[in-house]
């Protein structure tokens, strides 16, 4: 469930699993989970599209439309 923030919407996911991305266009992400873990972003066809580096990592300008 999105959490409304003053600087935009945020999703906070704490457990592993595939989830649908509710928006597209430009946004950001922050990865601050268990050391050594990575988030994998999948494209509409189900194939791995991108992945985050291990925590702590972030990207202040990420294009979400293909995810």
C-alpha cells in the first residue's frame, strides 16, 4: 500500500516476493535491508530487468515504466 509523503508516494516492502509496480515514469528507490540482499526488478514479460546493489544503496532518478 502506498504511503503518501510530502515529496511523493512511497512503498515500504519488508518481505521478499514479487509485487506489481503501481506507477511508471521517473522516481527513486532506497535499498536498506539485510546486508548482502538485492532487489530484482522484473519487466512486463517476467524477465529480470534490473537489480539493486547490496544495501545501503539508492537511486534518486530511476525510470520505472519498464518495471
